[in-house]
């Protein structure tokens, strides 16, 4: 490695494997933070102020922090979502933002289906019944669930993950598929018989509504009290997108009042979900702690892709999956300016 390349400085945040940290260390000085909190924020900021690259999961970054990081060229998030990052400010500073799409698609679709199954068949509630010694006699209708197969699955946001959920539903469970998307998806329509709908129509027709849209100003509280009121009272809402896509207070009300039957939630407005949230205590809600992509295989693949994005950007071969590739200038161009 020549001296120029070795002069990169990288800040890495949160659990990267030894092997990946070593790969970064081969080409750069690495400042590694397993976590950033009040106790080490000053050290983190000092490292960021010298850094050319920043990599990690759940990165906390804002405009003021970017102003303190004049050398920063690339932010490589170990997530597909980047709603927590200041894209506009990154664009203005011509800092490349890379994310990790594709490698998590199937795992996240598995998570959605896990929540669908658990919600329809009351898995957590009935498992708790057994664990707590409540299974004393045959199981009667008060504990029956609702079928998954054959029910109408409405997918709000049929991007890559939404399409993978649709495949599971249509091919595995014989579910009619409805979807919303900015444009029609001929492949889904031809291969799965999926039908595009306006949101309000999808909400009214679906037995299970699954949210897989990215969070942005258009999708903030997309599912509010009005939207919930359009759903069937027998329907379930599944959210693997972002908590703020749903008006959580309206959801709690709808679940309490029987406006909808159940919810399966992997994401929340506040994470970790406060233990005193009503959502944590309701029998008709299945909660998981934002584990959409959280398998060993997939988290490793995401971290590897994030490292490849970071190093590709700094060394000059280019990122593999950038959000704002238009701002990228090759490293040699940066050197010339
Ligand atoms: C993602 O990658 O965006 C997942 O939601 C995990 O944060």
C-alpha cells in the first residue's frame, strides 16, 4: 500500500468483525468506537474531524457535525435505510452516502413473514399461555387464529423488499397480492398476478397490510387514524419499514378499540421501545426489536458491502451501492483540487 493510500483516516462505529476491521486497517488509520455516547462523544468528534471516511450502523450525524469534519468524503451506513442521515447536507458538501441494499432483501422479507405468521396465529400470546401454565384443556375458539394462506396481502411500498414479501405470499401461501408503488411493477403483475392499487383501496381490501416503504416526508404518518379506519376490523398491520410511517397513538387506539384486529411491529417511533409503551403489553400485538436484517449471514454481508463501498470510494474504484453517486468525485480528482 503506498503512502498516499495509507494516509486515509476512517472512523468505524459499532460491531465490525475483526476481519473487516483488519481490512480497513490495511489501507487506513482506523478509529474504532463500539458505541458513541456522552462518555466518548468528544473522542468521536475529534476522530471525525480528521476522518476521510465514516462507517457504521445507526450512525448519528447532523449538519453541525459535518461542519466539524472537513476531510470527510464518504459515509458508509450498514443499513439500507438512510432516513437518519442528513442527505441534503451530505449532498451540499459533496460527501458520498453509501447504503447496503439487496443483501438484506430476503432476510427482511423473512422477518415480515415471521410477523405475519405470528400475528395471524397468535404465536407469542399462545406460547406465553403454555409457558405460564395456562394450557389446561383443549384449545377452544377463544384461542383460534386466522389463516394466512389465501388471505389478501396488501404491500405498501413494493420495492425490493416488498417484492420479496409478495413472492413469499403468492408462491408460498397462495395469497392474492395488492401493492402500492410510485410506478407499476410489470414483473410482479405477470409473475404473481399482483394488482396495483391506490393506498385507500388497498387498505380497504387487504386482510394483511404490510408496510415496506422507506421513511421520508411523503410517508410520515402515512398510516394515520383515517387510514386505519379504512382497514377491515379483521385485518392486521405489519410494519417492517420505520416507526414514523405510522401514527403510533392512532394505532394503539385502533388496536384497543377493535378498529383493526392485530399488529406485528418490528419498528417503532422510539427505539428501543419504552417498556411502558402500551404496544409492549397488548396481546394482539407482536413486537420485535428492529431485527429486520438481523441474522449472522445478512449482517455480515451488509458490513462487507459497507466496507467495500467505503474502500472503493476512498481508493478510487468507486462505490458499489451509493445513494447520491452524482456527488462522487474520484479520489484522484479530489487530490487535484
Ligand atoms: C435497514 O437496513 O435500514 C434496517 O432497517 C436496519 O436498520
